[in-house]
């Protein structure tokens, strides 16, 4: 079985919107993981977990916003 990447042009705007919302909420989840890791007092690697959580949150949130903007652009045309 050969897996082929799906082009953004072939996706419907509803699919793009759904993927965008999933990415935004995944970013929120990673932000909360980073925030909880930073607040943990007796944990040795709290800085690393917090930093990784914040970076992952930023990436997922950015991808989600891009997908939402692409879905809105597809609906207008």
C-alpha cells in the first residue's frame, strides 16, 4: 500500500476548518502541559518540559490559524 500526501487544494473547507480547530486545541493542550510543568515545584526537569510545551503550543496554534485562514479563503471563492 502506497501512502500519498493529501494536497491542501483537494481538501474541502470543512476538513481544513476541522484540522485547524484540532491543531488549535492541541496547542492549548501543550500550553497547559507546559504551564503545569513550570508550576511543579519538586520536579527536576520542569524548565525543559515547560519550554517544550510552550514551543509545541506555538507551532500547533500557528498551524491551526493557518488552516482556519485557508478554510475561510476556500469558502469565499
